């Protein structure tokens, strides 16, 4: 299969259509789930789709080391290439490597001004301009609303969209009146899109909890396949 056909058939097109064209520049989105359910895999698949469409992405991790993150990207791409029988997969993968930058912050107590300073230093030296930023392992449990407002302003400043992963509270699995779990519910107004991953018997369901300002959005007919760790159409 040609790359153009793969892009057209990607389940990420369903995600974009359901949330009215995508997350959008200057907006924050989040994948939330219990630990180990598939948040990073979901973000990496979305990131890989963007790279295939010749967009630059930055993956910021507060948890896994850079090599582990790079292994995620390789694993997801190889599975996509295998499933879709992608032509010239090796050449395409080499091109994708130039469209991704991984930043790892070991210290979770870094101030946002320190994070921004490092971000600008790295992107300037690499002459790298991202269209999307993925933030993995951000400590939402200990974060204040003002901290996320800084990320929102950062998205506007850079004219990028930013996707987060958020681990649900271990001891508080209750949902609020909007069906949103802690700790994400504290930041509800700052997120334009909220997706909760729910483990089922043989797949992980994508439950769309917020889609911009739409009060009557469609159900998101997507799942994460626990075998391939790829997003897939749940209607198939």
C-alpha cells in the first residue's frame, strides 16, 4: 500500500472527524486511563500518523527515558507497516526519524520557565519547528490549575496542539457528573478534548468525554488493540 492510501485509511481520520477536524492549534487534549492501559501507545499512534503526513512532533516525557520512547515509535510504525503492507517502509521510517524530537525531563519539579528554556534551546539548535507536542507522564495529581494554564498559553504561543496523557487516581475511580475521572476533572475547562480509555474483555474502548464546546458529540467508535497496540475502528 502507498503511504497516501495508508493515511486515508488510518483510524485517526475517525478521531479527527468525531472531534470536528482535530484538536486544533492552541488547544490541549488528554488521553486518561489507569496505569498501563495504553495512553502512551495511543499518543504514539496519533503522533506517527502526523509524521506520516509530513508534520513535525515533539514528544516530552516526564516518565520513560528517551530510548524507551523511541522504541515505542519504532514498534508502532513497524506494526502499522505490517498491517497495511506499506510500500518502501524502511525509507519512510528513515524520513519519519527527522520529524520527531524526544525530550526527557527527569525532574518532575522543574518550573515551567525552566521547561520552556530547555525546549527553546533544543528546538533552536536543531532548527526544529513542531506542529504537535505530546506530553507523557505529566504529574497531574500534584499539578495546580495555573500550571496547566501555562501549557495552554504555550500552545497558543507556538501555534501548536498539545496532547497529554493522565493517569487516573488509583484510590479514586469515581467519575464526576460529566463522567470525567480524577485528576483530569480538575482541569476540565482547560482541555478541549478528553478521551478516557476503558479496558474491556478483549480490547480497550475509547470513550470521548469532551469534544470542544459541542454538547451533543458523536460516540467515538475507536478501540486500542492490546495485541498490536494500535488504534483501530471498533465498527470493523
